[in-house]
């Protein structure tokens, strides 16, 4: 494993993508930072972090994805890897808010952003950005966020989390071929509010702002959420099309 430690950077994902485009980096090269000035989340949202308090890492993953229809498999693997590590630290009531936010109780403690690049020879190279709120205690203006320290009332060694999470990702990738059905089942069983009626908001331009009730039934192979609607039909939505209200 090649580990690149930075003090401050605009985005570890952007830094690693730039390195990967210029150099034949080793698989599972990791970049970490104490402070990230332009952290990104899903749909271009900003991810804010207090300097030195949280885990900020990006991992290069090659030779796993070979088809655009498979890209969500990596999201399943990384989400479960982070959940497994946090379970080993006795973080309570963990789940995954689709597609890959890490929750404890109903608070977000981590997020994942995977960016894929298709090379000229057809290979898919992925940069996996992982952020975990570890020792930050101030979440003013972020009512749905929390940290491991707030939830467990103690501080954690964030440096050890890098190795633990990377090892889990590698283990799950190595076992994927023989274990993919079980991992998909584990992912679904870990979903936040699955099987429970809850409100959603439509984000698409045609129905923007419209709320509706639904029940999460599953996730398609390409990562679309499957929701049972009030008329007993099941519709699939992409991440940019709906928002969970909780």
C-alpha cells in the first residue's frame, strides 16, 4: 500500500485523480489529508470538516470494474467496509442511507463519493473518497450530522481507521466473485429505513418539490433505489431524482 499524507488540499479525490492520470500508480494507493478545503459529496454538495478532527481519505481502485453496469458494486463494497470497521469500534445502530451515507442512529457520520474514469483501453479506474466524522464535536447548522466522538462520548484514533478501512475494502473485493450475492443482501439489510413508510421529495425538474410517501423495497444492480408507492406500483429513482425526508 502506498500512503500519501497531506496537511491540506482542496480535494483528496481530485489530487488522486490527477496523480492517477499522470502516473501508473499502485492499486489501493491512498491519499489522506488533515484538512480539505473543497470536499465534495453526492450531487456536488460540499462536505465540511474541522481541520485535523476527521478522517479524510481517497483510495485508488483498479482491476475490479470492467463494465459501466457494474459500478455500483464498488459502492456496496465500500459502504459495507466502513460499516464493518465502525462496528468493530462499537459504534451503535449503524446503517447505510442510500446510496452510501454512513449513519449512526439517524445522524450522518460518514459519506462516500466514488468517481470513475474509463481509460482508452476500456478499463475503469475508480477513486473512492471516504469521509468519517471522527472527533469533531461542533455541528452548528448541520442538524443531521454527528461524529463518533459525540455519539460514543470519547475520542478515537483516526489514523488507525485508514488501515482498517483499506484492509476491509481489499478483503471484500477479493471475496466479491464468490460472495457478491451475500454482500448485496447485506447491503440491502443495512439500508436506512428500508421497509418503513417514509416521505420523499422529488428533485427532477418536472416534479421538483413534490412530496410523496413510499417504502424502500430494494436497490437495482445499477444502484437505483426501488420504492413501493401508494398505488402499489414500484418505481426506480436515481440519486439526483429524489431526496429522503427524515
